[in-house]
C-alpha cells in the first residue's frame, strides 16, 4: 500500500485525535449509500475496538441492500433517535461530505466546540474539519479508511473487511467506473484474503431486488427519455411512483446506472422530485465527459463520470434545464 509522507503524517494526526477522544459521532451525507455506510460502520468497529463510545447518525433512507446487515440498526436516521450524550460529543468524523451542510439536520447536534475529522474524496471539498483528509484519487472513502486502519495497526477482521469492500465495490460500480485504480484493486485483494465472500456480498447488493422494485424499474425504463440525438438518457422517479409500490427513495438506489446501458448515450441522469419545488439529480457519463462540471452548475459536485446536484424547481422544469445544460456539455463531443 503506497502512501506519501504527508499522507502518513495526516493519518497519524487522525489516529492520535481518535485515541484521545471518548465520545465520537459518525455521520455522512443525506441519503446514505454504500460507500458512506460501509465507511461509517467499518470506522465504528475500529472505534469500538479502542473502547470508545460511538454514535452513528444520518439523515435519509438506508438503501434496501443494507437492511439485512447486522450493524445497520445502529445507524439512526430519524431525528427523534439522535440522542446527544450529556457531555456532548468530543469528536465528529464526517465521511464523504464536501461541506458540513451535507449531513443535513445532523449538523444541528454538532456543537461548535466539537472537533471534526473530515474524510472525503471529492474535488470540491471545503476542508471544514480540524483535520481534513482529502484524496480525490481514492476510489472511495472506504479505501481511505483502510489506510487509516493499516497505519493504526488494526487487525482487519472479516467483518471490517466486508464493510470496506462494500464501500469500494459500490463507489466503483463493481470496479467499472474510472475511479477503479490499481490501488483499489490491491486493497480489494487484501480484503478477499481476509475470507470475505465476494459473490455473496455482490448478490446481496446488486441481485436482491423485490418484485415491487423490479416492476417499478420496468415502468421507469419504459418511460425513459432518450434525447439530444440519442446522446443522453434521462429517468424520472416520483413520490407517487414510490407510493404505488410501497417503496422509498432508498429502495431504488443505483437506478441511474441503467441510463448508461443505452448504446450511444454519453450522459445519463435520474431525476427525483424530493419536494414539489426541489428536484434531486444523479448523473453518470461515459469516457472523459465531466459531469462534475455539469453538477457544479446546479449546486452539486462529484467525480468525472459520477456526480449529483439539485435544482430548485418542479421536476418538469428541472428536466428542461438539465437537458439544456447537457446539450452544452456535449456540444463539441464527437
């Protein structure tokens, strides 16, 4: 595992701050995903091995594929369950967030005196922590956690290995995205050596959909918009769609990946009407088409081929604005 001298020093600072703390809050972005949850839970297990008191609070629905994992019940996603210890938290570790606002309402229980460790791999990170460990070349925050654990001398148990593997697996799109690097594959190989069952984990995440999820997926695909001469594919997911099938937004995690299955599509998007005047958008792209730049136009960010943003407008209006912006992005692409 390669590591620069500066990175090693930064990780040492993280380890020292963690070891000197007693009450630690772990949080990540609203609408948690495989990387954020895998990172949180693996870090939770690390902290518990040190005898720390740990709380995991997120805002938003847990993706369906995480529901059967043992520690997932420890992640509290409802404000009424966010209990603050009498002495407060003396440390908060925030994963995969470009700013403190990305943790949503959880930030309201982080006191100004609480030290923050910020671990992220997004380019636009605002470095809001006391310690900021940012690596835009990392496949995932889970991979960054692995470096911390190794330097800390932690024995990587099979359980910890599973959560780190899930973080890497999901944030590389099953090792398909350009974020897949030789380093991420080396880490994955070391995790497999711990005895994890990669087929069972992959099946639980990608091949365990309910009948309702598959039927709704079929409807969304049947109504997809292929625009800009076939170079862009858009899917829309509404609250009424979910209500008809008794599902939540987290149950349709990963739906945007279908947009990249259309031959000739360079940019794909999934639009969700979280509120009547607020549309959340997930973006994907092929080759060197930078959807991170596209997301930045709409208060978002991310990576070269995978990003997210939102538009303060009803879904139909947001879709028109997005199509126009995609057209500008790929105007000169052959």
